[in-house]
C-alpha cells in the first residue's frame, strides 16, 4: 500500500479506469463499502484521506476530528485500495491560495448549506482539487451525505470535470444508526437514543405509504424526534431528490432529510420515502 503525501507525487499514468474514494479518514464500514465498489468496478482505486479545513466552520470539530492513518491504511488495503493520497493541509492550500468553487442557487441555500455556511464551498473546492490531482474516471460518494452528493453532481456537470459520480447507499449499524466517523463522540447513554433519526425517517416513509401528504409525513417524523429530548432537531423535511426543494406533492424518489444535535455531536441522515 503506497501512501502518497505530496500532490506532485501522484501518478498521472497507470491502469484505467481509475476510481477515487474521497474521505476524511477514520474509516468505517460505510467508507469500506465505497472502496469495495470502486475496487470491483475499476482497474485502480485511490482513497484520499484528508480532513479538509475549508469545509469546517468556526466552532466545529476540525481540531478534534478523529484520525488514525495506520488503521485506515490497513482497512483501505483490505477493502481493495491500491494507494492512499494523504496530503498536508499546507500542500493543498499553500500561501496565496485564493480560489473557491461555489455552487450557487437553492441546492446549497437550504439544510446543511444554511446550518454550515461555507461548508459546501469547502467541499466543492477540495473535491475539484482532488479530481484534478488524481484524474479519476469515476468517484464514489455515499448517500449518507445526500446534499453533498447532489452538490458534487452539480459542479462536476457544470464545470465539465469528466468524472462519473457513483452514489453508494447508506451503510447502517444493526439498529439503524447511519455509520459515521463522528459516532465515536456519542456517549454510552446517547448511543441507543441516536437511532431516533432513523426511526423518524421510517415514520415519514410509513406515513407516505399510508397516504399522508409530505407535510403530514414530516409531522409524523417530528413526533418521533420529540420522543428524545436530548436531541435538538435542526430540520426534518421531505424534499425533491435532485433539487432538495421542499415537496408539496410526492414525486418518485422523494427523500426525507434530517439533522440535529445531541450534546456531544451533530448527526445527519436521510432516506428515500416514496417510490410507487
Ligand atoms: P467522510 O469521511 O465522512 O467525509 O465520508 C467520506 C465518504 O464516505 C462520503 O462520500 C460519505 O458520504 C461516505 N460515507 C460516510 N458514511 C457513510 C455511510 N454510513 N454509508 C455510506 N457512505 C458513507
């Protein structure tokens, strides 16, 4: 397993197609599923591990974000990665760095975009850099970060980056909690309660199946969230699967998105809730 740290070390030639799996490390089963998919579908798989300072806001967890490169390298290799790109922030953003990739419009104004100002600029800028450095044919993104996936699709198409974006379904714990590097922040007391996001999404989906309107289905989800007072919701909404605009009427693939905070950690989740 090669671990490359300098942008100039990245091989421009090599077996094709090349798949890229961008991550912030502290790999778990969700990341490994992306790596396995890429390894199955490409001649070469590159995993980037980079805790990107640009996508963290003031007061967020950039400094304390969990990191373990040795363990990540072992897991990535076992899942089929050929090399890891692990740059220093200073190599990605040298003095004088002054360019931002900004996706405008409603796609980034709501939900995570509203709660985390500048977050999607940071994501779009680093992913564009990773695409230009690694030159992948395909890149793998989890539906766990559903709005991020749509933002990546948008700028990849808008800027003709020529990378095929492959979405990968959410990998969950047996009790339904979506896998996340941040789950390690949950206390033992919070951990069982953290299934509340998943249970709220199921309630939205069940209400939809029973004939509820999107608004009524959101209320069914909100009632589940209210059962856990330690969890402070940021939003729970039924949205269009591509634009993420709130839906008044059901459309195939309608998605429910949810986010909120336990005292120790902010969690997000989503689910397809209507597909007749
Ligand atoms: P992160 O390291 O959290 O930035 O995530 C890197 C990639 O892994 C992103 O495309 C995420 O959407 C994806 N990912 C994270 N958690 C999961 C999960 N539970 N299931 C599927 N994909 C995931």
